[in-house]
């Protein structure tokens, strides 16, 4: 279900989608503006928390790698999320152009940025929440709509951070609020993954959350996920896509089922 780095690069240069089909029972195609019988694709534009990971990074896992486990055919996932990108740098590097060249009527564009937009010291990535960040996100929204696709905005999944009293603490400043405001202003479906994830980390607590992040013998990473964490966040995303009526019940599956960690794979680079 994964692509090599070479395949990703080749596909990007050719401006074609990096589609990963969800396996399982096929659902009847629905007439949502796409040609009858054509696979509908959910494109992900985002950062390292969602991105495809490779064997040299295992067990680090992006939630986009697990999302297909919760979706039925003929809905496919094209994961264009890339490590280290902000809403601005993703555009400046031409990555949004690649997505928009491939996207078709009836497709979905799911946008999650914010982790790297706050890098004040890096002008190639930094955006200010209430001005340039929202301006960049509008380019994703407008670009998808101009091509007959549906944009979906997501707040950034939270990092693992707790205060001295064991309370989960937000780390994204005004960026989630800026996304929420923009979704209302533009009439775009919002997946509030920041709120859902911080609530989950609070329920799990300080020690149990370590089992969801990329904590290994040599690394204590409170931003990126291991397979259980990626699966948990992908479940949130799929559940919110259903709850916000972006997807229909026939489009999703396994929301209440255990997903084996062994289903995650990391291709060689």
C-alpha cells in the first residue's frame, strides 16, 4: 500500500496522483460530479505528521499511511504530505500545483498544516496565523473548488505535551483557531483534529501516550507517531469525514474495529 521515494518523485514531476487504493468491499459509485465508475480520490496536502515514511524512518508512521484502512473502494488516498512543509513552502515548491494538476471533479483535498508554519526563524516556512497562513490556505480551497473538487480543512494534530499536573497542553498557538475561523468564512468542512487529539492524549495520560508516539530506545519524539498513534489519528480523520458529511457511511469502514499494527509497512527508499 506504499510508494517508494522514486515513485513519489516521478509521480510529482509527471503531475499525476500518488494514489493508494483502500482495499475491501467495494461501495456503489455515487454521482458526486465525477465521471461514472471513476475512482474518487482523497488528496492529502500536509506535513510530516501525515506523510508517507520509509524503511529508514521506521517505526515512524504518518497518519496518512493508515487512512486507507478506514475507507472503502472506490475511494482512494493520494498522500502528497511531505516532511517539514508549511502551508507556504508546500505552495512555493510547486507541490500544490502538482495536486491541482491531478485533481478531478468529485475528488477531495484534505489540508492539514500548522506544525511548520510557526517556524518564525525560517522565512521559507513561516506564516502568521491570521494573515499569511489563512491566505495560503485559501489557495488550497480556491484551487480545489475551481476544479470541481471539495476542499476540507483540518486543524493540526497535537503534539505530546503535558504540564506539571499531567494535563495535556496545546502547542499550536493561534493556528487551530485561524483554521476554524477560515472554515466558517469560506464554508469549508472542518475536521478539528487538534481538539480531538488533545482530548485523546488527556484520556491516555503521560505514560500511555508514549505508546502512540515515536518513542524508541534512541529517540523520544513527541511530534511524530508510531503505528498505533497513526492508526488512532487516521481513525479520527475518517470519523470526522463521516460526521461532517464529507463522506457517506458507505465510504468508511472499520471505525470501531482494531487495526493490526502489522498492516503498516515502510517501503525501501
